[in-house]
C-alpha cells in the first residue's frame, strides 16, 4: 500500500489500477492512508516479533520500525509539494 501511495499520480496518468483511487478525493485521504499503514505495520511488527529470527534481526527491525516511515514521509512530502504547486503556492 505504501508503494501504491507513492505511485498514485503515475497510476492515474497511465490509468493503471491503484487501491487508493476510490478514496483519493476524500478530505481525510491522507489521514486514512496514514492510519491504514499504521495498523498494517503494527500487525506486521507484532507477527515479526514472534519469529525466531537471529540473523540480521536489527536490519529487519530497522526496516519495520523506521524504514517504512521514512519512505512514507518522503512520499507524503512529494505529494504535498505537488499539491502545493497545483494549488498555485
């Protein structure tokens, strides 16, 4: 879903499928995306912590607990900047 969020504008132009399309015009779209990702990542982290992983566990934790949110913040920033440009800011 994070990749779909990043690709939303590209998918709109190409008329490709994107699971966010049906709700993208809602006023609470950004909050819905963030809440959805938060819930999904919480579930992923919960299940990940049950696994008996020893090798590379810190790298994987970094991806789960930080990497995803860093990527989301960048995608959100790009969307906000494009939105500002189209609004004439």
